[in-house]
């Protein structure tokens, strides 16, 4: 029973719950058991809230028994990246700086999950303050990839992706500032969506780079992502960058899954050199399937995308250096008091030295430098100009095609330690995902197959702002064809995890 329940999609669980075939308490308990069995190995969770999740499940079961009409996903459990505030629960952003901090309020995303009746299983591991592509920068130890526990699950949202891929949760929330939902999805054979910037509220999301951050779904199927997208999206007066327009019809699009006549642009600059041959092979097979289903595939050029990584690594550290200034030992979390006669300044310095990891410090230094007088125009100013050019490249491309496509990440999941001493190699993981963040457009990654090393590969689609529905349409169509091609959902090709209870 337990193993059957954890393998269901969120859509299947929602239907079984609505039909009264299973209770939310059973569904939640099955996932808590799975977490107890495998998370000692995977380390997807920083905090498991068994009592809270079961209480929420009981409440949903009672309301259903009383005949109340409930939202679609009511009773389906979810895991939340530890960068979103959850009232009464620890929220650390993967940093020792916030160890023991209990959020006094809910992020809008969290509040929407609760209002829709999704029991929250716990908080997932991540690179510290969402900086990284492997979760090796977490202050609480890395998450392991369920496909091969010697390998990284991607990052920064490796915990959310691994939780979903290891069947510890049917759904999870991630955040994507430069690729942290999509790249972990590609590494773990799951689905990840970065919605249009402003499509999902950032209120209560611990800021990395405010002009880039966006929360979104981590799931095992495109339809599940659409169902979750609908729950978390929408205008929020608490976020001044939130878009006050109707949520795109993502669920309808995922159910439609029809690419007849759809124009798909393959971005010349986001494939080829530096991408592993198997990733390119799976990408091209996917394009063939789409062509066979009636899509028109054309090559497009977005020349400024080659500068996206460089621009991002000026804009992101600049915003991060400013956002992280609030961790000053006075307001939140850690406080380290040095020996002798401590002053506010020495307490701040000692706290920031002890509380932040090496990657966070590196970026604070980089950002402070890029913003400093005399260098601002040369670095931050130039990067902002590149950002404008990237947005213009997208606008031009979307003048001729409906969606863009590329491999999600240049490599499959690498071994722990492989890129830890080489920040630039780590940064290159996001070469294909970052342009979307810089321009604010939505992106979806789904598994395109398995490479010859047995690890999953990802394909990403990009659409114009507020046309997120197009991603779900093309993603669901490809998913269905790949299922036919591979015979089974790609995730079921992953080896069984050892139970370590
Ligand atoms: N890997 C990228 C970085 O380190 C993206 C992070 C993210 O999207 N949060 O900045």
C-alpha cells in the first residue's frame, strides 16, 4: 500500500482522495515512512514536520467527510525549499547563519499551499542562500542524487528535486534565480518550472537576487507541475513586482498537449560546444518526436546569450551583497561575540565570518566590488546593458517562434567534489538556464531520456512572459511521446534506493 501510494502522481492522488478511495492521513503517512526509510541516505530534508503534516491531513479528511468542496490538490502532501518562510517551522536557507530561526510568518507561496489544503511534509535542503548548482554549498551537508548516491542532485534546489525523484514527496516547491529549479530537475529526471518573473509572489522568500528570484513547481509530471503552478501563482499586493493579470491557463494547456503547428526555435547559442554528446543526442531525438507530431522546428540565433553568464555573475552578486547585509547579528539567527571588548562592528564581523560559507563570502565580495564607486559603471552598469540586449534577443526570437528549446544543462549529474574547487565550472551548469532569469521569461525542464552513463538528461522550453501555458502544452506533449519511446516513465529507470531504517 505504502509503496503504491508514493509512486502515484499528484494528479492520481488527488483523484483517489476526491473519490474517497484513500485518506490524506494515509497518503501523508506513506510519504513520512518513505522519508524515514531513505532520507538518511538522500538528505533531501533539513526538517520534517510529521505532526504538522498529519494534522493538516486530518483536517482535510474531516472537511471532505463533512461534504465540503475542496481545492483540487487538497490532501496531497508537498515539500518546501527551506528558503520560503513557514510559520512556526525552521527556515534556514541552507545557512548556519539562520540555524534555529523559526519563521514568524508564512511566505505567500506557503500560505497559498495551506489554503489549498496541501499538508507540508517539511523543508528541503539547498545550497546556502540558493548559491550553487550541487547542494554541496549547504551548511548542513549535501543532498544525494537518488539515481546514484555518489553524485550531486543539482542545485541550489537539490533537496526539492531529490525529494520528488526519490518518491519522498509527490510535489515540491523550488526557487530559480539562475536555474535552481530547472537544473536539479534535469539532474534527477524530474520536472521543474520557473514561472514568469512576477507570476508567483516573492513575499516571504528569503532574497538572493530580487530581480531574478522566482518560486515554482518541482514534480514528476508536467500535469502535476501545472496543477501546482495554479495553486501558487497570482497577484499579491505584498510583492511590488507581482503581476496583476490572470494566471495563464496552465492546467488546460497541460491537458491539451497538442503541438500541431507550434513553432519551436532551437537556440543556436544554447547547445553544441561544451554540452555532453548524449545530452545533445537526447535533445535532438526530442525535437524529432515534436517534429513528427506536427511542430515546426527552426534554428534561431540569440547572439547576446553568450554573455548571459558573465552578466549574471555581476548582477546576482551585486543584489546578493545588498540583500545579505541584513544578516548582521542584530536581527536574525546567529550571533557570535568575540573575546575581549566586543563592539557592534566586531560582533557583526565575527558572526558573518562564522555564519556564511565560502561561496556566500565570495559573492558578497564580488558584489560589493562591482557596486563600488569607480567600478559601478564598468561592471554593474555594463551587465545591466547586456541584460537589456538579452531581453531584446528574446523579443526578436518570439517574433518568429512560439517557444524556444535547448538542453537544460550541459552535463549529467557529476560526482561530489568534481567542481567544488572550480567555481567557474560550477557556474557553467547554468549557461542555458540563466538567460530566462535575466529576461524574466518562464522556463520548464523535463526529462528527455537517459544518457549512456545511466543518468537522466533534461530538455528545457522557454516562452514569452505570461505565456507559461505554452510550456505546459509542449512539455506535456513531449512527455507523452517520450513515455511511448521509453516504454516507462523515465524516473522508474532509477535504481531502487536502499532502505536504511
Ligand atoms: N546555480 C546558480 C547560482 O549559483 C543559480 C542559483 C539559483 O537559481 N538560485 O547562482
